[in-house]
């Protein structure tokens, strides 16, 4: 199944892969009564009845039965009717529409496009008052890909990349290099934060004609060896690096203690994803901060798009400690009006998934570094701590705005995530669909190393602590190095599948 990941559309954002919009058989009204009326069986009764054309069914989490495309469509219909937060806003669609019975390609291609369109066309089509689509987060992906992500594994080169522009204006930079000893990885080859990728295997990043070839090599589908031509510090001279793609469990968190010029001892925690592999480094960070008696704490969430709420809760406990969190709710999951009995209040967990205790720092104030890639479970840390009156000073950019979450569900080797609940904190505060805005607006300067007091976001936190005013957005953008030609002044985006912006209550359920 690994080899299919490049060619199948399930790993994409559905609006981009499925075409979105409505076909000739779609309606724009809610039609919830009609929709519910045709859902004669429950999703449990319809689960794991798989089309012969679905090549992913071999990865289903439980035994499957032989079925048809219609059987998998029926399961989607029942699943959304039962679980979807906005079930009242599901558009009316006709299963007989040609969009959901595509022909003309291979059997697999026809199935994949049909099932994506069917799921995508039934998501909430409404927009917020600011013009943002209400549900820009529900998705489907392969169960193999989802499980790999949830465990913290990644097939790749051990880096995070940022992208700017498109076509002939496209540029790609290395934003972060994961620590590790894996042969052929970015760090072992000598790649650094701020390196600009010019080409891969001879395919130029800024050549529109080969954009797909660049993407396929930057995000490999198998163990591959690639040659990357890179510019460093804006220099005209290039270097060539040979990297080997492998599947590795990435730590997702690292930390250090930094003493600033005013002799304040700062704990710095870089936290990239709320997944299982983050547990050990998070425990180590909190223990080290406690042992070294830090004065202030910075949690860097600039690249953290979410994951398990339980890990967000455990980290928040470690920040605030037992006296502030005892008997308090970290996040309450509010479901639709038909599922109020499923509403769940998550406490501040004092242990992680493995039952290992989290060291408590007992802080009343922290600094958090954010960008528009800070999403979902990361936003829950901010909201959850504010719900118990821990002061969270936000530095950087406005977060992505995802107060919604889900329980991932496998059916026939495809994992579906329909937004099921909205999270609120102990005070009942939520509704941050437009994101959390920073107190100090600072851009991500890729020319500066993370975790240093010369890096603009960290520097702004230090300055704010010492009573200095926040830099203006224009001033912070000017902090970008000459070598990167003002990278911070233009729009960049982390190159990561949008479906990874998430928060979930627990791991993928098995069966129906």
C-alpha cells in the first residue's frame, strides 16, 4: 500500500482532490430530514462492506465483507448522519449522480474519485462571517497513512519545509531539521534551517512544468535516494546533498535551557506534533526544566498542527501543576444536539498515554510562539490554560482557528474524520474559528536558529518579559535576513498535508 500513496487522492485535502462544489444532483439546502430518512441502517451495520475496486481494503482494521461502491457510499451517508457536528447542514445529494459513479479511468481511479466526491459534497457548505468555510477540516485518508501519522512515523528525509508562491515564483526552504542518527537524513547530510531548495534530481522548484515531479520527490512514496541542489544564506553558490528517504519515528519535541542577557533562565520547548512519539521527549523536557529551576517557559508551537488532546492536556498539566488543575476541565467536547450524551469533559491529565507521570512546573504565566500552522490541539493548550487563569502570552502569528475535533474511523482501509465536536475550556470559552491573535506579531525568520534569543519570536518573548513593547508587524518582518530577501514579509506555508491539522479524542476505532 505504501507505493500507492503518491497516486491516490485520499492523502489530499478533499476540496482540492475531490473537486468540491455540487454536481447536477446536489442541492444547497440542508435537507436533513430527507437525508436522515434514507439512512435505514446504522454505520455499524454497514461497516466494512467493501467494493471490489477498493485496493485499500487490505489495510482495514477488522475483517471485511465483499460489497460494492454503493455499500461504501451507504456507510458514509450513515456515518455522517450519526456523527457529523453539522448534520443539519448536510446538502442533499443523489447517489445516482455521475459524480459518485465515475467512469472512464481504471476501476480503482473510478472508485476513488467517486467516493471522495460523495464524502466531500456532503460536508457543511456554509461560511463564517469572515468568509472562511465553516468546515475546512473534515477529511479522508488511507488508514495506513493515518496510523503512521498518529504513531509519529514519517516516510521522508527528516525535515519540515516551507513554501512560498507558485509557478515560476515558487520557492522552498528548510524550516526545521529533526535530530537523529538515521543515515541519509537531512541532519546527517548537513542540511540546515534556512537552506533554500533550488532543484531535486534536476527538476527546478520554480519550473511550473515539473511541479508535480518536484512534489513527488520532496514527499517520497518509498525508500528513495534523491539529489537536492541547495543555496545557503542567499548565496549564489549552490551545494548538492544526497538524501535517502526512510520511515523513521520522529521525536516531535526537543528542549533546552537558555539564559538571557538579564540572567533570566528560560526553558525552551519546541513541540511539533501531539503524537505518541512526543511523549518521552516531553517528559524529559519537563523534568529537566524542574531540575534546573527555570524562571520562565517558552513553548514553541509554530509548526504544531495538532494531534491527540490527551497529550495537550498532559502538557498543560505540567505547566500549571496540580493545585491549579485539580477538579478542572481541560477541554469539554460538545457534540451536536442529537449527541449530547456523548459530551465529554477531559481533565488535566497528570500522566501520558504510557501512564508515565508528567513533572509539574506550577507556573502562572508562560509564553507561546505561534503561526498560522499552530492548529487544533495546540490551540487547545492556549485555550485550556486560559480557562484556569494561567496567563498565556502569545507571540508570533494568528493561529489557524480550529476548535473542532473528531474520533478517526476506519472503513475498508480508509480513515474518515468528520468533525464531531467543538471544544471549550473550563470557563466554557471556545468559538475561536478565526484563530487566536498574538499579543506581539512576529514573523518566522528562517535565517535564525530556533531556541536562541536572537531568533525573532523568542527574542520578542524575552523583550516582553523585560517590559519592552512588542515590535510592530512591519518591524518584525524587517527582522528577516538580507540573505532571505525579507522572507518574513511574504506569505509562506508549511508544506504539510492539511488533514494533519487536527485534534482527536482517541486513536482510530476498529470496525463500525
